C-alpha cells in the first residue's frame, strides 16, 4: 500500500562524490521541505538505505568505490525505494541498463532543477500517495483499473486484452520510463528479440490510434527514443 506522508516528512538520500552537486541538491531539496542525507560513495549509500530509510534516492553512477549500477543492484536486493539516476553517462545503453536494473528514472548531467522536480513528483505520486486511487486521469484520458474501463472525453474505448495490459502497466508506472525489455517481460513474459520488439511497436501503435487525439503526435504515450515509453502524468 502507498504510504501517507507530507512533504516535510519525506526523506531524500543524495549519492554523489561531487561535493558541489551534493550541496546544490541538498540546499534545493531542503528549501522545498525535504529531509536530506548525503553519501559520497556506494558503501555509504547501501548503509544509509537501512539506517536513514530514505523515501527516494538520487544516485550518481560514477562513484569512487563501485559502479553506480552495482549500488543499484545492491539496493534492489532488499528495497523498492524509488531511485532516480543522475549521471554524465548519456548513452542510450547506459539508460536502458540502469532502468532495467530497477531505476525509476534517469537524468543526465547537466540537468535543470525544475526537470528533476518534475521527475521526482511523478515518482512520489506513485509511491507516497495519500490514498490508493485506482482511477488515473491525464487530460482527456480516464482509466479505471478497478472497473477495467478506458475513456477518452467520457467515450468508452474498447481495447484488446494485450492493449489493456500495456496501458494498465503504464498507468501503474505513470511518469516513469518503461523500457522495451520491461514491457515485453511483464506483458508477454518473453525475452526481447526482433519479433517481440516489432510486436511491442505494433501494439503501442494500435493503442495510440485508439486513445490519442492525434496518434502521429502522441500526448499520452510518449516515446523515449531507443529506450522505451512513458505515460504522461497530468
């Protein structure tokens, strides 16, 4: 169940070996009412998960004692705490690797603080909501997971079971990038290959044709080039 918290009780863990980045993030988050702790390496980060019990983690991949992906794996072995990667690594392969290992989002340095807050709010909406609301609304899109209904402008939309499964998964992760691998594994329980990649693209295209006002300019299901898809959160 999602936890009930106010912003001034939300704990943030910043993991970065650059003092200037830690200070900037710490001041910025503290000014917004978050309680902040810092770690300068992977060992400190892993210890802080159990000692500080953060509600979310901002994690750099280039740490002095171990690679950030290893830290991500260690954290995911015993915690589902939301993790936003903040790294200078901008290759698509790096983004996909981190997201597939369990990161909730990925931002490259240099970054805009408002963009970080936008991603952070999307993460917290999924994990620290006041109530477990089965209804998702974004613009003219309405999805009721309890009733399995999908509407656009109050008009019922008929989806195939697979189209609905994809949309449901994206609703449950609204605002988060879902990689091709994650979607294929969780919807079809298959390993990605050329055929499954094609099937995913076709299904997403069909889904867009039903829920998007203009499927050539998607408003809801946004493509993250070479990585995956993100359901736009209102």
